[in-house]
């Protein structure tokens, strides 16, 4: 079972509401934890996070505490277990990187997930388990997951990166239009994970977010180049730097917004991707009329796919655009067919 981030978010939200334990797998850096957090928000659930790869079994079993008067011991819950036992509202216990944990730690969690009790402590019904792990082929220290642990999960879902999902998320989380436009132009670089024992990194949704932060530092070109190579790898870094040089030669986005009927229309695909992403980043109910005018010119210039990209990204960025007179007029125009299926 393989889902995109937006699909997995909705699936998890429903699973959380139904109290179903789910195991999520996928390559490093593709936002498994972020998707779980978003699903918790949709479901209105609290969120507990633990990482068994760096824990001791006492985290889920309780701390042995002697009872001198009876010469016995009890297990005192602390940390995540104590919080879970006290929960009274829907709460997701997110067990991260389970595949990196030792068999002893996996077995400890197995008891909680399956029996929902440990050493006399019973979990309330409002606790839901969601587990994440990398895959063995990712060389992330995953030796496997115990079969009884897997069988206690309702299903195992693999998260697959998605271009549209990442671009929408990136623009909403401070990633610049130039960075997003580059991934639109080179979608194969969104996630090109190459596990290696060497001290190198690969392009992934996580590392591209980090790369965007490097560009905000205003570093000298030589330093930026080396930092970027260390962030996403040499080939991806050089692709991004080359794209930036082209981006700086684009027509003024402000000029397009002010006078969409006479602004320059680029001819190169890379420049069109960059222009489309930059325009969508400016979209709101006040600016949409001018953006849609420019889209009409793109359609007339045989660049309908880029007009469609702009319009779809505008709607995803600000659904209130669908209530504007410009949008209502657009639906019955030739541009209307380009956004079919994008509006509920």
C-alpha cells in the first residue's frame, strides 16, 4: 500500500478517529513525522512522540521501585507512559524509527500495542499507536521489525513523495518561489535518495527545505556552492545554482502583476516554470484577476500547461479565490477546462 503525503494525511486522520494502529514506512527525509503531526491536527488528537532506538525498556514498562514494607517492587510509570496513562482525550502515541530499535525495545512496545497493558497499568481507550520506520534498503540502521509487531498493526503503508504536495507545503512554510520552481522544473530531484556509507547527502523533501534556508544566509557564492553540495549532493546543488542564474533573468513578476496584458511571456520551459511558481506565490483574491489575465495570454501562446499549473497552485494556496468574480468568469472561459477537478 503506497500513498502520497496528502492521501496518507487523510487516511491517518480517519484511522486515528477509529483507534487503528498503523505502521508507516519510507525513505529518510520524506516527511513521515510531519504527516503524522498534520493528521493529529485534523483528527483533533494530542501527540506523544517517542524514539525506541534511543530508549530503555523502562520507558514503556515503568521504573522498578522497591516496596520495603512488603519486600516487593512495583513499576512506576514516567515520561510518555505516564502521560498516556493519564490521557482522557484522543491521543496519538507516535513511535518513531521503530525499525532502528533493538528487539527488546520492539517487544516492549509490542506488549503495549497488542495487550494495551504492562505491569499492571492499562492504557485508556483514547490512546492510538502510529509507528514510523525507514526501510532496510535505506541503510538507516534498520535490521527489521519483529513479525508480531507488524501483525499488530492494521496495515503497513509506504509514504511516497509527491511533487504537488511538497510544492504546496513548501510555499506555506517559508521556502522561496525560486526553490519551488526549480523542483517543478526538475521533479526527479525532489526525492533521489542514494544511501551511502560516505559523508554525502541526497536530494529529499527534507534536504531541499534545508537548502532553502542556506539561500537565506546571503553567503558568498563559493561558500554557498560548497554548503549546498553538502546539503543535497553535487549534481542537485549545481542544478539549483544554474537555475538561479536563469531565474534572475526572468521578466519582472511585479510588472506581470501590474500589467498582465503587455508583460513578457518567457519562451524557455525553465523560465516558464519559474514564472508560474512566482505568480502562484503572489495569489490572493485581490491579485487573482490580473493573474488569470496573464494565464489567458499563456493559453493563447500555446503554453496552456503552465496556465493550468498557475491556476491549480493559486487555488491550493488560497481557496478563497474560488469565490471571486474573476474566478467565476474564468470557469466559463477556455481556461475553465484547465482547472477541471481542482475545485470541490
